[in-house]
């Protein structure tokens, strides 16, 4: 019997670069861990003392079933991150709540059947923009459009709205020069960053080596993390720089973010140490 379930899914939509380093480091530390798929009905979650969400990267395909599973597992074992945190973070409408708290976010309009792409563009003047679901991961149903593709963009938004809610954001051109900065936190402490290139449907993710953030990135990340009032095991703060040099939050990942542990051994060791204290 393993002490800790590292939660994955039966079929990964893409390779997990952190899995082997994490399992190896846990073994060296003497931790009893086991990969277990959230969508495998044969798993007895009560066998585990702790379940740590790790690479359950297909949850967005059936968020209702994932929520049901979360509720059940939370009753059978200790879930990390905590259930309330995960449920709040599943839908990117949380960005609006963070904006209300004063966090600078990538400008966002949420779409429904009454608010169209054309209406959003009339309000904002965005000439290049991204349409995607509010519950999504990787590049799932995420496309870049230009102002002369409004009809196509509306049709794409309608295809999203047939099963879930949608959102529209401007394309932040600075990511072409430096990428999106992903800042990894373990037990609330910033450990390292990577740069991620823009990613849309059908694209592979391109990630840099690990580096330490500058003072402006640290300050922006700290402000976001201070909005999280519950104790958490991990977080990733993804930010983009606007044309004026201001850092904007694109995502606060508290469900199952890639932590880029393979790029930074100190963070890997810190995460394993944190697991040993659960």
C-alpha cells in the first residue's frame, strides 16, 4: 500500500516531463508514492493517506465528472490542493474575481449567448484576440483571430458555448519577444520560473530553462499569491508583460499545473520534502 497517490489520468494528452524525476526523487527520499488515474473507476482512493493532483490533464473534457470525483475523493482521503481551492480554480472566471481584488489581469471578456465577439471588440478595440473556453487546459479549443475574422471567431465561440462558457482576451504581443513567464511556488514560496511560448490548438508547448525572476516579477507574483487565503501545496502564477512593461496575470494555476520540476532540481527536492510533511 502506498502512502501518497500522485493523481494522473489514464491517457495523458501529452508527455509528463516531471513524472519520472518526481517518482525517482520520492523513492530516494523513502516516500511510498504511486501514480493513480482520477478517471480509473477501479482505484480505491481510501487506500491512500494523501492524494496530490499532478497530471489529471484531461479533466477539462468532462469537468462535471471531475467535480464529482473531487467531492468523492475528498471524503476518502486528504486532497491537495484542498477541495475548495481546486473547485474555485477550475473555471477561469476566477480571473474576474482577482481583478476585483486589484490584481492586474490580461484584459478579459466572458462570453455567453447574449454577448458576442463583435460586442466585445466594439468595447475594447482589440485587433488580435484569443477565444477559448473558461474551463480548459493546454491549447484545448484555443484560437487566435484578427479583427477581420470576426465571423469565424463568433462561429468558434458558438461551438464552445454549445457545451461550456467562453472567454475572449487580447493577444499580448510581448509574448513573441519573451514568452509567458510561469512562476512556480511550493508551499507558498517562489522557487523558479520558466518562459512558455504562445500556444494554440494543435501546437506543442515550448519551455525554456529555469531562471530566477526579477524584482518586478517577484512583486507581481507575490500580490497574486496573497489573494490565496487557504494553505496550499503548490501554485503556478503565469504572467505576461504588456506594452507598457506592466506584468499582467494570465492564469493562477492551482489545480494540476506542470511545475517544471525537471528544469530545477532544488524545486524538485523542495516538493518532495513538502510531500513528506503531508
